[in-house]
C-alpha cells in the first residue's frame, strides 16, 4: 500500500443533530507525522469531528479518509489504523493497568506471544511499570491519562486521536503527557490529532492549529503564523479570542459543561 | 516500545475474509470481553452472596407457607420442589435484567467508545458480554441449587441433569442480559433504565410458570406465558432438576427457544450497540 499523501483528509464533512449543525462542511488535510491541534470553545464541534473520523458517528454528509481509508465505506480498516483516547474516561477503573492493556491487546489482535512484551514496553514507556498491578481506580488523573495513551498506542496506530488529553491534569502531569506524545511521534512516525482548550499545549505540541468555531474552521496555520497574523506581540490567547471571540460566553450547552467536568473529576 | 517505525498493524485473521478465520477472530474478541468482565466478578464476589438472599427468602418463607396450604396443584411434586427451579430462574432473571446498568455506566465513562474503535466486530463485543453474564448466572445458580438441596428438595444429581441445569442457567442469563443490554442501548440513561427494569421484571416473573403451573392461568395470562422466555427456562430447569417433574413444553423446545432468543437478541444488540457512543 503506497503511503497516503494525507494522514487525514476530510471533504465537506458535516454532522447535524436535529437542526443544529455541529460540524459544517469541514475540509482539511493533515500531513503524515504531524501533530495537528483542533482548538475551539465548548460546543465548537471538536469532539463531533473526532467521533466521525474514528467511525463512532456517521457523517450527515461529506466524506473523510483516515490513513488512506474511507471512514464510511471502510470503517473496519480505519479502526485498525487508529488509536483513540476519548474526552471521557476510557480506562476501566475496576481492572488493573495491566488488565486494561491486555484487553486492548486482545481486541487489536496482537499475537499471543507478543502481548506480554508489548504491554511491558508500553507500561515502561508511560512510566507505569510499578503501578501495573494496581486497580486503575486508585490511579491519579495523570496516571490514568498515560494508561489510556498506552492503550491507544499499543498496536502502533498510524494516526492517534486525542480528545482533550490533558484536561484536569496538573502542570507536571501535563508536561509528562506532552513529552510522551513527542517521543511517540518521533519513534513511530505517528500522526496525532489533538483537541485542546489549552493554549500552552497548542503552542508546545502542535505543528499546525485549526481554530474551530460553530462547526467551521475560522483559522488554520502554524502557531507562529497565526500569532503573526494578529500582531507582533500577539499570544495564542489573542489569536483564539480573535477567531472564536465572543463565543466563550455564548457557546457550550449545559450538557457540554457537564461532560467536561465529568472528565476533570475523573473517578471523583 | 522499540523504535519499530510506523508498524503496520498485524493483518488480522478476522479481516482476511475466510469464514473460519473470521469465526476465530469473533471468538477471540468475545472471550477477551468476557474474561475482562469476569475478572471484576472474581475481584468482588460479594454481589453473588447478597443476591442469594432473595431466593433464600422465597424458598424459606413463600415456599414453606404455600407448601402447607396445598392451594396450587403441582401434581406429584411438593410445592417447594415445584417452585425451587422457578426461584432459580427468578434469580437468574433478576440479576441479568440489570446487566444493562453496567453498560450504561461504561457509556457514561468512555469505555464503550474505546471498545467501539477497536477492530473487533460489534457482535463479538455483545457476545462477550452475554458470555460473561452467562458465567455470572452460573455461579449464582450454584448457590440457589445448593440452597434447594439443603431444604430437602429431591434434586437430580446425575451428571447429565446437572450439566443440563448448568447449560439452561447459562443460556437464560445470557438471554436476559442481552435483552437488558438492548434496552440500555435504547434508553441510554441510568434513570430511564432503572424505571424500565423495575417495570419489566415483575410481569416477566408473574406471567411465567415459575411459581404456579401454566394450567392454572386464565387464558390471557397463559397466552403471555407461552411467549415469555422465562417459561421455557423454568420448564427446562424443572424437568432437569427435580425428580419426578414432567416437562410441559418439551425440553428440546425449551433449549431451542432460548437459543433462538439469544441469537436474535445478539444480532439486534450488535446493531444498536454503536448508538451508545453517538
Ligand atoms: N449526541 C448529540 N446529540 C445532540 N447534540 C449533540 C450531540 N453531540 C454533540 N452535540 C452538539 O453538537 C455541538 C458540538 O459538540 P461537540 O461535543 O463536538 O463540541 P466540542 O467542541 O467537543 O466541545 P467541548 O469543548 O465542550 O468538548 C454542541 O452544540 C453539542 O451540544
Ligand atoms: Mg469535546
């Protein structure tokens, strides 16, 4: 199979919920090996976009290819090529870290002989080796996130989707997630699409940013490019306010906030 | 992790299109789900014992009192012997019908989302859940079985009968748990699910042959009992478990109805399961 020119390519990708257009004719392309950041206020359509690209949600119209496969006609192939960490909590608190990873290994058809070493590697990579046999319920927020990343990357996906991977984490835990993502990208030439509200994260981690607002992309470019568009001393916060301005007060239903909080409090 | 480069994921057997390879992929994925679920049971078996309290009360209180009145014609069987398999089936039903709560819990977190982006087929995920529920039911069945034995019910103890009871309990649990999963996929929230769960269990129980024979029922109730899968589970259990019991519907039909029910429900649940992540 020849390497696809774009790791992710969408063409007029649209999703409606009743009258509400959550994602509106989205057309974008992500180069292989890039870390692509999707920014935007609550309710902008970031999670909906990711859900369509990960085959969880069928688009209302438009199309997309992930790792060269069509999300609507070849969902099984897409699923084999991707890893995904949802905005919600996806590790099972009543299993241990190692058991969570074993479940992933089996669902992703990692051959039996490779499972144990692969899991040990993933645990070591994420700095979780000594906690492998503890119930995930007892993990800190940062440890849970790293475990979820380990689960999502266990099968060495070509494209990784991360929906607000550092929300609710303290600065040190956040940094440790960033470092691991950068290292994983270098080692596995993985393409990463990440959504975030965190401007520092966007600046440090992402090669390209798309600022999404009300289902459409309001701005697209490298962090430095976007800043220079606004002014010589502009920060990404200024960029965000400029392109998604006003939205912060009006956007985001109660439901969105509830879901975000849900993630932030983790196991409570 | 080694620097293996952009590893192409292992070309899975499941994708190769050969029916046998697909089947083995299906079985492996289902077992992965089932064994993860059963690890939780192993870790926290208390629920099995708390769930044994209710059947114990039914047998001790209800069973003893009704044995005295002889109000219910149970043929050659004592009333306690007649109702013991009914109470076993009831405990299976009551445990399995709330299985969907766990699935809603997994949706409220993001566990369902994680499972649904894996390359495992939806039907293998749902089948894995059904198998886990079947095993849970089996463990619980053992407890009720022993209670019945201790209360002096003449239980058949030949290996084939015991095996038959085990298979029936497994199938009954898988059937009602899959039904519960299906309901969970439709209602999606805990509150609505609890409401519907409460609403369903009692009618299913009373419109069956669990604690009185079908022959006693008015025609309308009998018509319902005859399409109620619980009736077939009870009939199989009663015939296989109690000495001297005679099947009303026929044991082969009992297993056929449960088998067909499980397959139909798994197909429907596999179809609706992805809705949980939308
Ligand atoms: N299942 C659904 N049913 C109805 N409306 C939905 C559903 N999912 C999302 N929406 C709506 O679609 C819009 C986009 O939601 P989405 O979750 O994609 O936003 P987001 O950018 O991820 O926001 P956040 O930063 O809060 O996570 C919102 O208005 C949301 O209320
Ligand atoms: Mg979101």
